[in-house]
C-alpha cells in the first residue's frame, strides 16, 4: 500500500477529533487530580490571572469531586505556589509574557474555598506547571497503588496539559476532563484536547468519567 499525503492527513485528523484510548476507568486504580483551582485563578476579579472559564466550570468539577469521594477515589489537590524562595522554579519563566505583571499574592496560595478541599486530602504545592515537577506526586500515587490519573482544573493548556504529559511519560494511564478543565482563552481549549486525545490521554466529559467510575465500581 502507498500511504498518500491525503491518507495520512485524514488519519491524523480523525485521531485528533475522534480518537479514544482503549482503557477503562476503574475506581480502585484511579486518583483524581484537581490542578490549581486556587484563588488567583478562580476567585472573580481577584488577580490578573483570573480564569473566568475556571470559575464557571467549578460547580461541575465539585460534583465530580463528590462522585470520586463516593467511590473511594483519592482526591489530590495541587497549588501553583511560591516554594523554596523561588529557587526551585524554572528560571526561564521570568522572560516569558506569562510573567508580565507586578501582582503578587498577599500570602500563601490557597484552594478556592468554593471547591471544598478537605483536610484529609493531599495538597501539593508545586513550583511550576506540571504537578510532577519537583513534587512528591509520583511517590504519593505509587503508595496509593494508583496507575490511572484523572486530570482536572486549570489551565487546560498549561498546568493540566503539562501534568497529563508528565503522567503519560511516567507510565500512568491518563484521563483528561474535557469540561472540567479551563483556560484563559477558551478558543485554545479544543486544540489542546485534540493533541491530548491523539497522543496522551483518554479525553472524557465529567459525566462520562463519573459513569465509568460508578459503573466499574460494581464489578
């Protein structure tokens, strides 16, 4: 067979738009990662980093958190924070447009209170986009016996997408919540989902994740 340009392009386009990983989402194997649903990204008008789409999807994510708790799926929260005097943060950040403001947090970053983070759930403070970078997340997941991560939160194409790629590289099965992630320019959402769908993750809605978890919990 000769693989024409038209054939390979159509094959790639189909995978970006409709591709679906073949694994199941089982509660005994899974952990929910809630990425950076913190005040500066979700509290309306509070910082120049506010992500309105994250505020809007927060109630849906709260429902997914409750569904995971109900089937004993651990919920792990992350916060993008100032750790170790900034010495563990990639130095190149200072040169990028993302850092073009003089705004500073008035204190340590916290999960937005509307998200109902519980004291008995792990909270990881991370210095960069990906939740595995210089954090105990990998050790935590392995100690919990989890090989599947469900990635939710904000920003879709920064901290969430980077975390999904890092998890994939570490051998985890990755589920990515298409409607429980959000970014600061909503026109960028689907392009990130397309890349993840083709090469890194099983991309599902919150309802689809819940249905798989609850359906597989009874098996």
